[in-house]
């Protein structure tokens, strides 16, 4: 048990032994404050919730660096984004603040300041998420009892309206792209991420089955291209429509299996910025859709697939999403039309059943032999 004793200078000293047997003490001006603190400490020990106060003195800046260094599972591009968030949004406010002194109220005030600074709602969410993950590790390491960033109100992040091209618009864009039209068709009908397309090798093409194997991706990390696994770390095969497969086959003619399937005009890995600067932006203006980005062709691929009758699982696989829930979250609006079409098919099914029931014979009847009443 701990004890409270008065010191010669008039202050009250509360003492206790931590779970490791080390004596610890804290001084107070009032006896009642010392007794309350000691009682709280003893309760925490009894519940197994006691934490070493010294561990909470590490600053958020130091702990954020330690947290990021431990994220060995992250792709280089993601680690670079997190480092940017820490340096630009977290350090200016929290760098020298001890993690044990971070409060819920202070985090909420920080979020408000980020919003007032003009940062987009999406960027504010990202900054809060990174700080929350940093503090989550402090909780797991028993440096703080709970995460003060949890439950902080965040600005509503509105969804950006997606632009979907029609098949006619894709054709006009591809024709305007000249020698790069095959890239436009692959992006618009297969839905690859640009980094996945840039990393493709001729050996990834299986013309007999009209398949492309997606096994790697390239990402620009601070000006340097880094090759790694696809975004979800999962390899997949995608199917090429016959007309796209024919274009790709012609494009791959006379290339070796290890050659890049879609190199830059200089024969190196194709960079998205260079592709836009030297080809895509001009083609988009010519086709009457200025401001279009290559990534919007990925949205277009989802839209064209759904229009052709693809279900959510097929679209998920094509796009390489981690789950069907993610696909629905991103493209829920596309599947709304499916519900209308489903209702119409059910109407036709019911109408056909009624017609069958009005004719002699068991055709169209239920397993009981009766028509619905």
C-alpha cells in the first residue's frame, strides 16, 4: 500500500510501489489531492491499467518518427504520403508536445485550425487518421491509457462527382491519341491503374486466353519510380475484349517477353505526368473533354462494365479492389440502374407466370402444382 506524509516544507508526499517494485512519489500542496491521486494510482494497479508516467513524456514528434519507422508493411508511396502528413500537418502543432499531454479538446481544436487554414476536408481526415494511428500505437505500448483523437468531430467530406465516358467518347479520345490509342482503350475497357499499366511486360500478355496478368505496379515516390506489388498486394488476371486484345497483340509484335508492354516514346517506363503532357491532354481537348485525367478512364471502365451487365464481384476483380464493399462504396451509383433493370425483369417474370397459369398444363406452375393466388 502507498502512503501520504507531510514534508518539512509543508507539501504532501504520496508514495507507492509500481508493479515492478520500484518506489514512486509525487508531491502536492493539499493532503486531499495527494490522497485522491494515490487512491487512483492504486486502483489502476489493481485493474492492471497502471502505466509508467515516464513513458508518456516522449514527444509526439519523436513518437511519430518511431511509429513511421515501424510501418514496414507500407508501400513506398504510402509511407511517403504519411511522412508528408507528419511533416506538414502534425509536426507544426504537436512536435514538442508530450504524448501524455495530448487531450481530446486539443485535438479537436487542431482539426478546427486545419479547416480554417483552407485544407480540404479529405486532407483533414487524412491528417487526423495519421495522428490517430500514431496515438493508437502509444496506447498499445501502454504509454497512454486511451487515444485522445478518438471521436473528434471531422468536417464532412463530400464525394467528388465522377465523370464516365460513353463508348463513343472513348473511341473519339483514342483516335485523337494517335499512336497511344491502345493505351486509352486498355485503360477505358480494362480499368487498370496507370502504375499497373506502366509496369506491364510483354510476358504478362496471354493472347490465347485474352488475359493480362497484373503482378506489379510502379509508383512515383519523390520523383523516383519504384516498382512493387499492385495496390492491394494481390495479383490478378483481367480479360481483354476481343478488339482490345487485337490492338494489344499488334502493339506487342516484335517485342521480347521481358520488354515493357507500354514503354514511353523513349523506351523507358511510362510516367503518368509525361503521358498527359505529351499525348493525353491534347487528345482530351481534341475529343471535346478537356481536363480529363487518365484515372477517369478507370471510372469509365467500371461504368462500361456495369452497362454491359457485369455484377459487383466482376467489377471488383477487374479493378483489383480489396472487397466488393469497396467497389460498392466507390461506384454505388452505377449499380442503382441495375435495380431498375432487376425490377423490370421481375415484372416480366411475374407476367409470364400469369400467362402460363391461364393456359392448360403444368408449365410455369409452382412445385405444388398451383398458381399463385
